[in-house]
């Protein structure tokens, strides 16, 4: 299932990170789900220079990588190797080659599975490799507008937004998500067919290659169950019981879904400032569009039952911030807050100095005092470390609530700097 190799319709804001890394790092690894645009992006770095492009989706190249990895690498100075997870032992040969010649930019790799967690990879390329994530398109990339939200938020400020970007257009973005192939299809039935083919290919081929698991249908059913509960704290015993799996196997299967970049976990925020904080992660679908297709959510269903929208919107916002954090000038730790008194905040963004931007997500046009409980509790714990707090909603107005707490529309995430 090779990715589309034609010119990208959208700017990829990770391109500058790749370009910079190739100037000073021997190996650059671009990881993310299949069909997110990795092949299209790395092929841009193989045009007009001496870099050779190879894909392990080509059976002849794959056989060479498995049978004669040193021979595959020996005659080429700079290589782009697509889908490296198909021959993870090749990483050991790359490591040996880099140890002999540490010139920057020698290898540009892509992986559609988190290969650093694979049991067959006995040694990593730590200190020799930079890892960059390429997730499905963010709304900011679709709009071709580099976001300033995180930069301004950590300055205690908010970007300007378009007053016309309200609930209806947000719902369409949430239902569509960021996979390029879904964006090219306006017919819901065609989107459904793409999603089915995409998941069938992942579960029938990629799962076996990285895990040896043969129960593809069970894993597929578990994926549908997990994404239907996106944003919840996992109950592995309950989930496994539904499918006839024990707790240990269920955890292993969910971890495999993470390796394939179908779901991701949001760790709990931890601090020594309070003993009342719960320490369980949440599990999210990576993409709200794929979540909506897998769970059968449509605009018509959401219009009939608004209660179905909350999980989908939360998936979308968390994913959008996760993508934007990849382009932020420094590393951020993303987490959620929940304590024993049921105070919750959906998303915390923390920088290396311990400053935090807190985001609560509400699938409604209005905000109630109850929606502020978790944020106010965080304010008590953090004091000035809480730089900015937002309750995001589907409306169009931004309003201050004091103490650098605001209600704001979801569209503020891709607003313009001021």
C-alpha cells in the first residue's frame, strides 16, 4: 500500500524540520501513519540532488534489504528509504555504516510503525538519528496558514480569528479529519470505502510484519471499540472481555494500535504539589475523520444527537495541538488533568520551564460555571505557572473570565498572530 507520490496539494510544516536536520544529523527518520503523506514529502528531497529514493514496498528492494543489506547501502552515498519498518534489521546495517561515516544527511528514512519499539531492533540509532513525526494534515496545513496559537499562548496572548469560522464549518473539519485521501473525496460512501480498504490493508499486512499476530479481525474489532471510546481512560479488562481477550492481551493489542499510529495515549499530568491527582492515561483516536468513519458518525446523526459529538471534537482538538506541538520551537509535554474530586482538564501543554497552557473542550455554543471547575483547581495548584487557560467551544466569540482564563471558539487554534 504505497503512498501517493504526486505533488502535495498542501504545505507540510514539518518540511523545514527535515531540511534542517539533514544538515547536521546522519540519519533522519520521519514517522507517522500510512497515507499521511510521508512518501510525497520525502520524495521532494530526492529531486535535483544525488539522493537515491528506494521504497521497501517494492518487493525487489525489500528482498535486497533482507538478503544483502550491506550491498544495498554500499554503492549509494545518500539514500531515502521509505517504509523502513518492513525491514527493521536494516537499521543495524545503517548504524554500522554511520559509525564509519558520520556525514550529515546520509539517510532519510520513513516508517509507518514506531520501529524503535519493535522487538527485532536490538539497538537504536540514539545520538545518530533525529525523529520527526508526520501526522495526517492539520487544519492549519489545509488552510495553508502556519499557526501561531502555541507561541502566543505561552506569552499569555491569543491570536485573532475569523468571526465567520463557527460551528458548522468546524463540524465539517472534525468529521473530515486530516488524511489527504479523505479530503479528496466528498462522497461519504467513497470515504467509507477508502477507510475500509485502508484498515484492511493495515491489519492484514502491517500487523503481521511488526508483531506476528494473526488475529487480524480481533484487532480490527478492538480498534473500533477503542475509537468509539476515544478520550476515555482505558478499561482493559472490560474492553478485552467484550472480545474474549484477557487483560494482558488487550494491553498488548492496544499498544500495537499505537505502534501503527491509529491511536495515541495522553499521559496524566503528574506533580508533587497534590496527592489527589489520578495517574491513568487517556486513549485517543489519532484522527477524528477516521474515527467518524469507523463509528458511523455523520452530520445527520450529529444533528439528531449532539451528545455523540463531544468525543469527536475532543479527538480533533487534541490531535490538532499534537500536530502543532511538532512545529513549536521547543519540546512540549502534553497531558491531561484529573483528580479524585472529579475535577478535569482535557489538555495541558507544558514547556521545559514548567509553564502550562490548559485547554478544556466543550461541544456546545455556551460555557457554564461547571466547565471551569478543573481550570480553577489547576489555578490553585499552579499559580503563575498557569500562563493561559481556555474553554474551547463551537461559538464565534472570545470572552475573558479573569485570571487569564478565556472562553474561545475552536477556530482560535489556527488564528493569526497579533
